[in-house]
């Protein structure tokens, strides 16, 4: 049974999940949802929720939860993205918590101000954008210290915690910020993530592989 991913081809959360599918070498069917037409508000789609995945009748939503599900279901193939060793897994969970608490709130808010507001025909707030970037800069200073001692946020092997940064991290340069490039260790780490074949397959839009 081929898994089905529902979402918008340009969605950050959809891209996060699709990247993991590619890392795990899992074929998937993609069903595109047109937000502009309000397809994400139809009863059929709300039943699945945005970015939902259908696995032979089992439906799960929220991109990070889907990513963990895929990693555990297909643990024996592709890239191992959650360590099995207890202490290494603890480091992974720590890094995953850092992403959701110290990166995503500021990166996503900054991207919203400069990009997503335009899609909604709203006026970007430059002061708000700058405030989000300033807060993110302080967080990335800590990232740079961490990454001066190890290759990835959870240690010396890539994990889901690293990959979770890709969608919004990549859009920061699109909206005019160089925060991901202005710190040497962050820049090296993030470029290594962007260069991965999994992200290269998803960065310009999502397409299924089955």
C-alpha cells in the first residue's frame, strides 16, 4: 500500500514531510491541495487536516508527527533519523525541542510578515519583521556555539531535528535575511542540509514518487 501525502506543493509543512519521505526512500502518492481555491476548508480535507498522511486508512497530521511516524515505520531503510541509543536519542529530542521552541516561532513569523502576508493581500510590517529577525539572531548565536563542537544539532549524525529547519530556514533568504549565512558554523551546517538530495527534490515544489 503506497502512502498518500495531502498538502500544498509550496507549503513549508508539506515540504518538511516530503523531505523525510525522500530520506527514508519511501514511495508516496501526493495529492495537491489548492489553498487559493479554499480546498483546505472542504469537509473532505478537514477530515484529514492540512499535511495529512493516509497509510492504508490510518490518518495522521502535523508535519513533525508524520516525520516521526515515517522514521519509525521505515526504520530499516534510508537514512536513520532518530538514534536508537538512549543517550543519543535524548540529544535528538533536545535538539528537536530547540527547533520548535527557539527557531520555528521566529523564522516562521518573519517569513509570514514578508511573504505569506503578500499571498493574503495584507501589508507586511517591517518593524515586526525586524523584531522577529533580531530574536532569531540571538537564538542562532547559541546555535553557532553548539555547531562549533559538533556537526549537527543532536550530535555528529543528521536527525529529524536538523531537517525540520529546512523549509523556513530556506525561506529566510527569500524574504531578505542572511541570518542563516552570517554565522560560520550555522552557515556550514545549513548548507549541508540544503545540499542533501532529499531537500533538492522538494525545494521547488512537491511531487509524489509512486
